[in-house]
């Protein structure tokens, strides 16, 4: 019997009578019998045994099944389980919702092929803009109803994911979507029983919408981005397949990766009490620090792509603790100028760090130590500047075509954004204006 000792991991608190399941081992461990108990392997090997609920792809990329915060099937090639996931979520006629850019890509055609082969049809709705809006939503709901669908596959970056989640949410509601903005208990106004099941498939690694309970929707009349919330739009099953992110254009890899970093940083910095989020946020930052430069240098680095996908999901889990001024500034800029969300976050990040310094210096010093950055807060700030410049992030919003002509409007919208309340330094008209002036340049 061949025993793979170096790659089998298990926490030490594991019940000694548990079995090592060959299906859960790395490639190369296949000869361990299902009935072979750990006690038979021997105590000296237990120390090496951590987490057998994890396999590793031949290219050293982890594959795992997680149930936090929802059921996540994580690993390269797992898009092949799409039809199975839909059936497990109770769908027999799903509508795949994605954005215009993804509609013609091979990864989308492959997903539709998988559905068709399994007898689930190949229905797609893709009239979805970046920073999706209420018109996209109306058209999506009409397609869902006309096709007699019973669930949604939310497929894409944040735009496709959010719009898909909102179609599943709104197709059975009678009230307008704006009644479900993330304010107080507004979500309880919804008929929860009318929400269709959702399977989420991220194709970028940034927003973490695949594990979130909200969708961001732009009001096409007022040009304001609103966060629509309901606990039941947390996807029933999420498939995180890092191979789907390999074809992202470089600029989207950078922007989405910086969005994940911004989620972790803002959650970590927010003043609310949530130690669980705190831990997830700091490890998420580490994953981005280690892996974003790698995926930008080599888009085919699947291991680094996988870690970025984890970091994205972790950012969204962490920001249940709160977001802050990076997002308060970026939401109005994105709504008015249609800039990429994550890239906008990356541009405004240093100005916000400077404003927040008095409130967050202590905890950023701790994060810097964990991340292996010397120099405390200054070291962390310099690291952010260097990361941005290494990745080609513009230094100022003016480089994205934004001027100061609408600054009063931007300030007002930033202060009204729901994320403003999570900033560790209270946002005022004065300091928010200063932030915009500095970020615009
Ligand atoms: N729900 C949330 O919690 C949450 C959090 C943050 C941001 N958002 C929202 O998400 C949206 C931004 O999402 P995003 O940053 O993922 O960008 P995106 O979804 O707008 O995608 C950006 C571009 O990349 C293309 N693309 C996506 N995946 C690709 C792939 N694998 N290969 C090739 N091209 C690909 C898309 O077609 C699109 O043109 C914004 O509307 C933002 O407000 C939501
Ligand atoms: Fe974000």
C-alpha cells in the first residue's frame, strides 16, 4: 500500500477513527484504501495530516468544498459541475445571466454546453452593462418570466453576478427594486418565498459578489449606485473555478484584484466589532499581496489565480463588518463616469489611507507586521503606492477622465453612500471634498 505522507493534512483534533478518503486526497494518494484508519498510519504521520477535505490539482492548485458562507465548490475545472449544481439547487430550467462582454466568450459557450448536455437548455440573458442598471434588470426579469425559468445562474464579474442575483430576487416581487435598498430592515418588505434559487459562477476575482447578500444597481435616471440587499440572494451554490479567470484582460485583473484588496483593507479598518471579519480581512490582504503581482505578470499562473479567487470571496465575507470612504468615493465616480469599480478604488486608496491614519494607525501597524511589511503605517502606505505603480494603476482620477467640475455632486453622493458610515474617520463635506480634490489631482 502506497501512502502519500507529505501532502495529506489533517488538524490534530481530528477523531483518530476518521478515515482518509482517497477521493479527498491529492493526486498520487489514490492507493490509500477508504477503510484505512489514521491510527493504522501511525502517530508520527498525524503531524503531517491536515485537512484531507482538500485535494490538489496536478498543478498544485487547491480544490475544496466549503460551506462557509455558502456551499462553494472550489477548484480548477469545476465548472463541469454546473448542471449538477443547478439540479442540487432545485432548477430544471435555469437562465444564465451574464454581461455583454462575456456573452461571446468560449467560457460562456462551454457553460451553456454543459447545461444543454444535461438537459437544462441553454438560455442566456446578456443585455447587462458594466455597472448594471435598472433597465438591464427590467429586461432580465422579462426574459426570466417569458422563458418560464425556475432559477438563475449568475455568471461573470460583479456586473453579471449582481444583475443575475437581482433577476432571481425581483422576478417574483411586486414592489419596485428601490424598496429593497440596504437600509434598516427594508429587505423584510420582500416576499422571500418568491426568490428564485441562484447558482453563482465568478469569472473575475474581485467583487466577491458570489458569496454576498447584496447586488449593486445603478439608477439610470439619477445615476446613483444603490446597494440592494436580501439574505436570500446569497447564492445557494457557488462554483469558484479559477480557470475561468485566466482570460481576463490585464486591466480587469488589476482592477478586480485591487477591489478585493480594498474590501479587505476597508473591512479591517472599519470601527465595528467583528473579530471574525478582522481575521479574514488580514489574510485576504496577504493573499492579494502575494498573488496579484503574479497573476498580472503571468495570467496563466493558475495557482495564483486560485488564491486571488479565494481573496475575492474573503473580501466580501469580511466586508459584512463594513466598508468605508474608498467605496463611498468610488460609487459616485462609477455611477457618473462609468469607470471600472475596482480600478477607481485603487486610485482613491492612498488619499483615504491618509485621511484615516489617526484612527487606524495601530491596527495597520499590526497588519503590516503580519504581511511582512516593515516600517509600520508608513511602510504599509508605501507598499500600497508601490503595488499600484507596479500594476499600472493610474495615480489620479484625472487620468480616468474625471475633472473637478462635478465635485459638489460627487461629495454629496459620497456622503449619502451607505458605506460612508463605516469609515473610521467621520466623513464631512469638508474632508470628503479634500479627498476628492486629492484623488482627482
Ligand atoms: N455585490 C457586491 O458585493 C459588489 C462588490 C463590489 C463591486 N460590485 C459591483 O461589481 C461590478 C464590477 O464587477 P467587476 O469588477 O467584476 O467587473 P465587471 O463584471 O463589470 O467586468 C468587467 C469586464 O470584464 C469582462 N470579463 C469578466 N470576466 C472575464 C473573463 N473571465 N474573461 C474576459 N473578460 C471578462 C466583462 O465582460 C466586462 O467587460 C460593479 O458594478 C460594482 O459596483 C459588487
Ligand atoms: Fe468593491
